[in-house]
C-alpha cells in the first residue's frame, strides 16, 4: 500500500514539473510583449490628446434626460 502511495506521489510531482516547465518556456518574453503592444514611441502630446478626446469639452453640455 505504501508503494502505491509513493508511486502516485512521484507521478504527481513529475506531472507538476512538466506542466511548470511547459508554462515557463511558452510564455513570451517581456521584449516580445512590448513589441506587439504598439509600434513606435508614444509622446506626451498623443497621450494628452487621447485623454482630451475621452472627456467632454468645457463648452459641451449634457441634458439630464440624455444621461438616463
């Protein structure tokens, strides 16, 4: 009975080790993640214009009925 438990535990450790190795080797590196996310350099002006586009201008007004 003890040999069965030890062999099952040993097989479980092997499966966990193989799974961990697979996960580590198949993750893209940090450099690959950055290259795929955007092309070129993002400037502060581009960030500010995107933020400004999201929010309303000071001249824009919203009616209460439009919010609902």
